[in-house]
């Protein structure tokens, strides 16, 4: 039973509540953001949750809640939720950057997921600034989502990796 609902007083006052960090949650679904978020049904041929990330408040903490694994079936008869991904950091910037790394760490094959959509939202400057309303998505993506657009830095990294691999492979 919740003590307040039972009429008990809280042990602290509102002004004593201190903010300690920042948390974000992304819901990773088997749905196609490029097709108006239609469910994507089928078998998870390959599924790997993000791993190898730091687990301290300064560099970010992640938590993945899921009830699926490789081989699980995503059916039209049930909610296509794959997992809930939560990140936490000392401030909003750390929480967002941890979320980006975590979303980049997923491996989901066999069904389409909305992970690229979520990752794209995390790169949006208005989102990073916290200037959000309930109209955020229609305002930022009036023609719908057509895929993750690489930042200049990401494009440069991809070009450098490609050049290095061509040089390495001959």
C-alpha cells in the first residue's frame, strides 16, 4: 500500500527533493518508422542488446528491459515491443549521448525496428536542447521519417573508415 494514499505524511517536504541526474527512455519496437510505424512481424533472426557501455553516472548508465531473445516471434496479435531502453547520466547531455551509444549498439535482424528513428531523434538539435512539445514529431518530420541523416562528423567518420578499409584490403 502507498503510505500517502493511506493518509500518512511524506518524510520530506517538496523543497527538500533534489534533482540527481537525468534519465531518458526509448521504447524499441518492431515497427517500420519509414512506413508510418507499421508493425513488423516475423522472427528475430539475430538479437543483441547494447553491451560494453560504462555503468557510472559520469559517463552514463544503461538498462535494457526486454522479454525476448534471438528466435522470438513478433506477432501481429501482440504489442511489437522489443525492449525498453533507459539511460541515466549526471545531466541531459550525458543521458542523451549514452542513449545514442546504446541505440547504436543494438543488433536486430529479421524484423524492422524503430531504433534508427529513435537514434535520429537523439541527434535532433531541438530534442538535445529540450525544446519539446507534443507536436515535436509532426513539426520536425512533417513529411514523415525517411531514414537517419548522418551528421557531418558521422559522414567524415564513415568516409575515413571506408578509405582505411580499402587501403587495408588492397
